[in-house]
C-alpha cells in the first residue's frame, strides 16, 4: 500500500513530472494526427482516440486508484 505522502512525493519528483509531461505531449501529438486523419481511415482514428483516452486515464490516477490494485 502506498501512503498519500509517498504518492505526493513521487508526483513531485522531477523524473515523474517529466514523464507526465511526455504523456501530455503524446496526447497533443495524437490529437494533431487525429485532426489530419481522413474520415476514411476509421481504424487509425479509433486507435488514436483510444491512445488519447488511455494516456488521459493514466495521468488522472490518484493514490486511491493505485491502492485498489
């Protein structure tokens, strides 16, 4: 089990912050790709939407979510 204090410390670590920033950049990149994807490429559009959703969910984890696993 992870304490709330340990989780906050981890979230504030420079490496963790860089990792979350990289995840956010992936979301922004995927959104740009999605904008440029033709309507006929349904599979790739669905892949990008799924990737965006996965990154967003991962970035919203709380200490309670982590402790449920």
